[in-house]
């Protein structure tokens, strides 16, 4: 949450800062601002709302400079006001932007007020600006003041700081929130995400926990948590500018839904090339790590959590291994019975999800060293903290509502299932070959599901006026019902709940009337007849049903029952295919209701605060 970009160069950096903030706006869009050192002054422009409003104000003010920082905000401490917008300035000398939450900000605020500092905002961030200024006033360099200040902070932060008294330097710090350094020729950059600076450089350094960095035009120095100078690896990003542009699509969510056949195919490439479920897909020493595990514990949040719920069915059915799935923010705060032979699997699109990262740290602190990360962003924090890694190849996902990240996570989890099943002797060569064949056909099956979009769009018009919806599924399709309800909530703001269809008569049936549409995930699997019985229960109470079925499910349509059929049942991988229509439904309902699809209210893409 929140996006940071900074630049020091021999050219005007304001256009770069504005462009970077536009690319980071998916991380927060409550307000935006930039601050620059121009001549002997710090100049700032802030606006509530979108980056475009701030951009217009900066143009009106004639803002130009070769050193500056920018921020797009997702509000935590303090309302959505211009006074709470970043950057924050201390004594007209020092400007700072911050991503994260400072947990001891109240105590620090009281201390600084006693020292004579006046506060103009409700944010925890202003505390940090004044604290660094305090140490500067005592004679510390900008870097020294930053290093002293961060040692007094509790919580999570990514910081970038500039000071008019040192116009040749920008400093930064990272703890718990993503931050990287971009390396240019005679210019250098800081950013939350490589997308913000990809037009200027592809060479990046990912800051580690506790790192601080000093950037000048000619070089970068990185210091570790003990303030010792350290060399960090330089990586060349493979993010393309094309992946960050809309192209012919109306929204990034639409684009990313339609990119799923290719994203799934790219994620499958390593599995297919290996000719089977090779443990090396997860790391060089994966065979040793996975060979004798006794159970699997999956930790994730949001959509990634639902991917874990699907995987539980696969792991227990195919691999014959017990699997538990926990919401990361709950796992990290309960007493866990540790088992060193349990595999800890973390799932995160960004690799920076704070709750998931902290849950991983907690598991490791209990002696659980067998860790695997499934992630879409290379070199992000969670994979770096994990022993084994599987990178999905979804490409950049800009829309706040996850789509292609989810389906590629499912592919990765099925690969894990296959590897564990093979290591445990649960599948033979013939079964492995059959699963690989199903995987090869998966991108085509997903494309067939995408071809249902015109039918789904018609349904969406019926949904648009509704205020509530119920989603039902059974077995491994129950998590897809959960995901469908979440998507509808996220981008259309319709209240939606999901239940296992068999649980209907234990309470949710009381909600059903003619105003409550019921979406049913009903593939032609072993539970189909049970689902049909549940549908009759809804029908008998006047409910209107929208059924996603397979071509051979033998559903009859009526005035109350609407059916859309995928071309064929794809067996074990059916949850992936049935994800597509519920994504399309949410998208088209949001279009019909006129909501901001890519930037839904109150939400941001990367959740890096608790």
C-alpha cells in the first residue's frame, strides 16, 4: 500500500516522478504529491484524489528540479485530506515520503512536541520527518540522521528523504515494506516497484530488511541494519513497458483476465520442459526438503488464501498428505504446534504481503525450516526468506482485483501436488503423463471459457441493480465460489457471500428470495447431483439462479434458472477453468454499475501494512 518514487539526476525529474506515480497508483489513490529541492528551497505539490489532479497542479506551479520524491497514498493514519497527503516537510528544510505504519508514533509525537516541533497532520509519517530533522539539527549528516531515526521506529516502513541543505543527496530506508534502488547513468532512483522507473532504467538493487541507502547522481551506497557498508546484488528487470500499458483494453482487469491463457502457458513451461513433476521445479535441493515431509501448512491472504483452499483438496486427494490452510494474519497470532517435518507454503502475488511475511517469520522462529514461496514477483521479500521458490509467470498485474495471479498460483500448487504425489509413490508414470496432458490443454480450456464473455455480460445486466448475492459451490469448487463472491464485492460493491452448497439449509437459505441472485458453480463432477438438489432448494423458495455448468451437466433452463456452460469438463483442473466466468461476471457487473474497476474504493494492490 502506498507508492514511493524518487530521483536524483542532471535533468528535470518532475515528469519522471509524475509518470512513476501514475504507474504506482494501483498501490493507493487517496492522494498524491511530490516534493523537490529547487534552488535553495523545498517546493511541494499535494492533492487529494488521483495523480492526474496533482500533475495539473504541478504544471500550474511550474515545478522543475533535478532532485525530488513522490508518493501516492492509501490512508491509514488520518483521513483523506491534503494536510495528511505526502510528502511531509519539517521546518521547510526536509521532505519525506513513507509507506508503512509507525507503531510508536504517539510516543514519538509527544517527545517531539516537547522539543518544540509543531504537527500539521494526523499521520504517523510526520513524526519521522521531524525526528530526522531533529538529528540534522544536532549536526548529523542526512544519512546519519536517517540511520539514527529509524532505530527509534517500531513498525514497518519504506522511506525516502531529501533536504535542501544537501541538494546532491537522497536517502532511503526499508523495514517490512518494499523498496528498491534504480541505477542509471549520471542519475539514480528509488521506488516501491520497478514499474515506476522502468522508463529510465532496468538495473535495480532490492533493499533488504533494515537497509539504508544514500543516492547521489554518480553512485549509490547501501548500508545494512548495523550501518555497515554492504554490496547488494544488481538485478536486471524483465518487466516490459508493454505489460504496463492498457493496449486495446478498457481496464487492466479486463486485460489481465484475457492474458490468462498466455500466463498459464508461461507458468506451465518449466513443468512441460521438465517432462514431468520434477522436484527441481521448486529449487535445487527440493527433493531433500520435500522427500520426507509429513504435512503441508499453507499461509496466505485474500485471493491467494482461496488458491490454498483449492490446493488442500488436491494435496490430500492426489498426494495423500494432510494439508491445513490458514489466513496469514490469524496464523501469526495463534499458538502453533510446530512440526519440523511440515512444509510451510506461502502464497503472495507481490511477495511483499506483510501478514504473510510475518507469518513466515513466525513459522521459522518455531524451527520450521522447510519453507516454499509461490510468488509472481522475482526477488521480492517472501521468496528471499524462503528455502524453496516457485515463480509464477503471470507478468505484471496492475488491477487491484487479482485474476491471472490467482490462476497461475493454482497451476503452481498443482505442480507441487504432482511433485509430492510422485515422491510419495502415489502416482505412476501413466497417471503423471495423464496429468501433464491435462496441463498442456489447460490454456486452450481457459480460452474456451473466455469465449463465454458475451453470455456473462448479459447476466451482468441482471445483477447490476442488486445489492446482495449468494455464491454456492461444493468440494474443490467451493473456494471458487468464495473467489467469485470476493471479486463481486471488490469491484462492484455488491455484498456477496459464498457457502458450500451443502450448508445452504443450515442458515443461508433464510436469505434467499426473489431479490437475492444465487450463483452456482456446478461442474460435471462427483458432486453434481448433490448440487442439483441444492439448486432445487433455492428454486422452491423463489430464488433466481445463475449456474456455471459444463456442457454435459444436463441442466434445464427456466425463468428462475439461467445456465452458462463451459465447453467441456476438464477434471481435476476444473477449478481453474471455472474461475474465468466468475471473474468475467464481476467485471461486467462493475461496468454496468459504473464503478472504478481497476481502483476500487478503499483498496490497494499490495497490502504492506497490518
